[in-house]
C-alpha cells in the first residue's frame, strides 16, 4: 500500500469501509472506558444535566452523546433521565442491539440543541497529521499499510507554532479544534463537555499516537484492526468562557466520592456501599480514568451554575 499522511491513514482505518469504528460495539471489545465502570458514571452525568436544565430554566431539553459507541452511557441515562428529555446517541456505527427505544441514534449531531452535549473519548479519534523534527526541519510523517513510516515533505503549521513547538514529534491538533467548534456552534443554549486524554507538549516530546487492540496498547498500524488514538490539546479547542478540569475535579463537583463508608450494621448494604466506593475510586484515580481532562464550555448559561 502506498505511503500517505497519518491523517489520511487514520481516517480510512477508523471510518472507511471495514473500519474499526464501523463494527458494532468495537470500543467495548478493545478497551475499557468510564462507561464500563458502574452506574456512578451515568448518574454523575444526570447530575450535570439537571444543573444545565435548571440553568436554562426548563423547557425542551436534549442530551447528546457524541461517539456513543456501544451506547453504554446513553442507555444508562435512558434508565434514569426524566421522561420528557430527548436522548440522542451519535455514531457512525450501527445502532446497538438492545438500546432503549427512547434513545435516538444518528450518524451526525442534531443542530439547534438546547441541553447537554457530551463527547467522551471522541476528539482523540479525530484523525490528525503527525510531524517530526529532522536535521532538515519539520517533516510530515507518512505511513504505509503495515505501519512502516517515512518522512514526507516539509511542514509549516501556525497551529504548531502557537500550541506545540516541536522538539521531536507531535500531532497537529487543528482538526480537533475545528470539529469541536462546529459541535459547540450547533448548541443553542446549554453546555458542551469533552472528556479525553489530555496532551501536554512539554511532556509528550515524542507525540502520543498509539494503537489499542484486545485491551492492550500496541504499535499503531492503520489496517482497521485496532483503535488509533492521539491525546487532545484541550487548550487549543477551548473557546471563550470554557474551563479545563481534571476528571477527578469534575466528578467530585458532581458528587462522586470514593471514600470508604462507615459500617452501619447492615452487611448487605455495607457491601454495596463498598462496591460503589471502589467504582468511584477507579473513576477518580489520577493515575487512571481520573487523569482524563474535561473541557467544559457553556453557551448562554453561567458555567458557575454547573460547576461551582
């Protein structure tokens, strides 16, 4: 197969014919996300959605789950969200079997939404170009079908100059900025939230592009057999009035608490409380899921009404 940019290769491997994300339930088969932890995850999002609903002042309300994958989060919300709310899962993959009837399943986000838009581990799979610093300057990294790389032509990128001066290797995050702005611009009133692995240019000197297959991190190969992902520079995506939080900070503000409860004399209830505390600790662990970054961006409401 001919060499091409990583952005082109990722797009085909993830979303082209036979692509990784077009297979039903693909994410859940290859890696664990917060949606696979416990009912605490949808309950935290319900808390946030209720705050957004109150800040808007009631009325028609929509929750959109971008890159909904196997539908775990939106299905969890369907069990507990008010009956009058519209719930929408957005994904290119087919509608998951068993998804509650009240959930709409669309290939692209609806326009004119009033409500909450959730994008969990969505921006990290927006395809990006990879560049590398060489003795001859900054060069595009090209890749063939088996993952072999070579240096392509020279690269000039205002985005890199502003956000990620390259010492070794990096990804050009401009496509993530563009799709995030389009998503937020489709929100009439409410809150948009992106949750993702956050890039740190001073730390990620060799870039962050990698692959995941069968629960393991592997060398990235654009052959459709694996997830291809790169961390997201959330600062560059953020618009005016946005705030960056860690998942630990965000979930604690939404009432998730991993502390072990005192024994209350009821063994069954205490065992359930311990299980919930364990699940909360996993979501809050700064070395794991708790290390995710949250980008929260309001439209027409005060962010303080959602996150004090």
